[in-house]
């Protein structure tokens, strides 16, 4: 049985966040984002306590927060922050 592939959309907030992050982390971040298209729930993801289907994955000292739209097979990469600032209410 073939697994459905998700489309990944990067939100503007994530693009702004990337400008503040050291370039040496960019490849690892993009690799994780691209991998979400094949597996939206990797072994290291955690569901956030929100009403939406929001999840986070660790990338070194950073947390990538994303939302899954199961109905339309879209992953919205929302933002990436350090652990301390990623869980503050937005």
C-alpha cells in the first residue's frame, strides 16, 4: 500500500525566524521540514496541547512547530524557536 505524500507549506513566520538562526542549522532544519512530507508524525514528534493538530520536533536547541491538515494532506510549518521561547502563547 503506497503512503500518501503530504504537501508542506512554510508560513511567513518561519521564514522570518530562519533569518535569526545561525546558518549552520539551516540544512538540518530544511531536511526535517522536507521529511515531514513523507512522515508527518516522526518518532520524535510531540503533540502540543492546543485545539489544533499542532506538533513539534526537536532540531538541536530549536523546536519546529507545525500543524497538520489531515483532510487536505497539508503540513503548515508554522515557526521555529529556541526551547525557551517556542512555547510562549502566541
